[in-house]
């Protein structure tokens, strides 16, 4: 049962990471299309959320110490 929970948590972390990557890709494309008038705060928010999701997934897949 513990393995099943870990698998479910890892799957959730992977899904979250995929969502964050997609949001970052959309924000980046929008910023590139708009140019200098782009909302930099949205891009930074997406980048930070992506970084956090990557850290969560990395921590979940790291071997226990």
C-alpha cells in the first residue's frame, strides 16, 4: 500500500510538472509575441512554479537517505 501511495504521489508530481511546463511555454510564447510590453511578472511566476514542480519531482525520485 505504501508503494501504491508513492506511485500515486509521483504520478501527481509528474502531472503537475507537465502542467507547469505547458503554462511556462504558453507564457513564453505570449511574451515573445507581444515583445517589450509583455507581462514579465506572469513569466516569472510561471518560471518559479515550474522550478518548484521540478524540485518536488526530483525530491520524490531521489533515493532515500
